[in-house]
C-alpha cells in the first residue's frame, strides 16, 4: 500500500472514530499518530487498517441513499 492510499483510508476513517469499539479505536489512534508523523505502517497494521475501513467506512449505493431520502421526505422525490 502506498503512502497516499494509507493516508486516504485514515482520513476516511476519522469520521467513524466515535463509532469504533475500544480496541478498534485504540488501534486507529496509533495509526493516526503514525500517519501524522509521516511513518509507513507495517504489514500487520495495514491489514488492520483495511479491516477497519471495510467494517466502518462502507460505501453506500445510490439506491440506499434514495430510500433514505424518501423516508425523510415522506415518500416524495
């Protein structure tokens, strides 16, 4: 994983830091500090970062967004 990919994943996970479990939050904080110091993550940390990203920063489809919008607006587009 390149340095820019690592930074991008960490930036995307910042939004979800409050929703993480205690263990995940601790691991993320350590990754955040290493990213801030411009250090590359080791192989185990990269795997954990990818797991955290898959668990918390899931990509939502357009259809899911439209369904949520319909719920909020009472079924209108």
